[in-house]
């Protein structure tokens, strides 16, 4: 029992592929009406090049030009006469079996018809329904949607900003001529492919190619350098030079002080020169050590940064 649906899948696929529907190709109808009176003016139906208008009337399917009331003007244009009352479905088809969306047209024998478009209405547009007598006069009527009264009696009913929820059966009813036939209103989305393709073509055909983004700054003054390795050697060199300068200046000052003291003591005939020099260096050794330590500390802090 479980294998029965699987066995039906190939047959269903063949049935669907035998007559695929192409919604991009549409049937043109003029005038665009679902309901007409018997004996009214003919309706022209046309397709794109390479497509043929076909219809189903009752249990019979005809190609344009196969019947006296379904005449062909050229390869893709057909005219439908309305000398008798009937309801037929029309569509476009290719020799390979591809089909477009179909439309329904009814020839009414009643005294009133509902003026409603045969082709689908674009979502977001406005639609006006009217109730017309066989004399051509538009009369006040009650309008219905799926069995629901749409308001008080009026000569027309307007649907603003049509949406998918507005799809369904509509008809009208008058006090003297009765009600019209029921017709189904279809709603479709607005086309958007042309807008997207035009935008895409403008981007691809631009004569000014887009330039790559500029590279990030690499100088050491940048607040966020990409690689600190290029800046560290420079800072270390500066710290070494600064420490050397401080050390040299301190040593020079120390020697100057010792020489001045040496000259002063020699004039007083105190100690030999070597003894006095040794005492001077010992007295100022702690100052030299402190300065040297500060230089080393400064160098280490610069290196850690």
C-alpha cells in the first residue's frame, strides 16, 4: 500500500510536463471584459509571436481559425464573435505544448452584466466595477463579493489598492433586471524583473571602475600601527642615544669638578695628585651610579613600550 503513491509519481510528472504553463507569456484581450451580451461587438485575442490562441468551449478545444465564430486575422491574432450564448476559456499555446495563463469570457443572455476585467488585476492598482444593462446603460445596483454585500446600492463600486485578499467571485444585482453572472477576479504581483535588471546593467556598464580601498597607514605616528616591529628599533636607538648623552654629560661634569678640587688642593699643598683624584672619584661615585641606574631604567621602559 505504501508503494502506490511512489508508483504514481512518474505518471504525474509526465502529465505536468506535457503541457507546462508559462505565466510570463500573457493573452491580450480587447475589450478586457469577462462578461458580454449576445450580439455585442467581437473581442480580439492576441499572443506573442510563435504562440497561437486556443479555446475550450464546452467539451471541445479549438485552435484559432477552426470555427466560423473563431476566426484568425494573422498568426497570433484572433477574433471571437458573440452571436450565441456560451462560456469559453482562452489561452496562448506553442506547437510544443507550452501554455500561458488562461482567461474566461461569458456571453450572457441575462438583462444585466457585471463589467469586470478578464485579465488579472495588478496588485496595488484600483478597480471599478459597474453593472450595465443590455441597452448599454449603467444602472445603480448592489455589488456582491463571495456572497457578501459590499455596500448600499450604487452605480459603481471601487476597490482601492487591490490586494490578494480581493480575489474571488463578484456579481451585481438590480431591482428590475435581476442579477448578473458570477465572475472570478484574479490578482497578480506587479512585475519587478525589469527594474532589477536595469539597475544591474547600470552597475555592470559603469565607465568608472571602482578603485580598491587605500592601504592602512604604516608610519610610526599612526595611533594604531599595523606592525610595531618597525617602530621598536627606532625607539631603542633613541633611548640608547639619550642614555649615552646623559652619561657623557654627567661624566664630564664629574671630571670638571674633580679637576677644580685638585687644583684647589694642590695650591694648598695637601695630598699627592693620585690620592686627591681617588678621593674625588670616591666622593662622587654614588652620583655616577645613580645617574647610570636612571639611564638603564629609562632604556628598559622605552624597550618595554
